[in-house]
């Protein structure tokens, strides 16, 4: 709803961290906290910390899908 109420201009302008409407910024912060709680109890302190955690989970999930090199018989 917050984004719909602020749909004047381009999305790039709307999501500019300097000029983002406070109501939209607050809505995104609440959404980030809710999503973060799906992955761990303590909050992420930075976006980098969040991305590193998510990539680590991704690697764990996809590791079994990576083909193992075939060994040649001697």
C-alpha cells in the first residue's frame, strides 16, 4: 500500500535511499525484519551480513545438486 500511495515518477526515484518517502522506508524495514526472522532469530546488522547468510544457505541447499566428477578406471 505504501508504494501505491507514492506512485509519482519512476521506481528508481521512489527507491532512492535519499528521497524515499518515510512511509515506504518504514514499510520496507518492517518487511525486512519479518523476512529475517524466517532465517534466524537475531537480526542482521547489515545488508552484507544478510546476503552472506543467504548465500551460505543457498550453497548448503544446492551442494547435493552439483555433479561429482567421474573417476576414471585404471
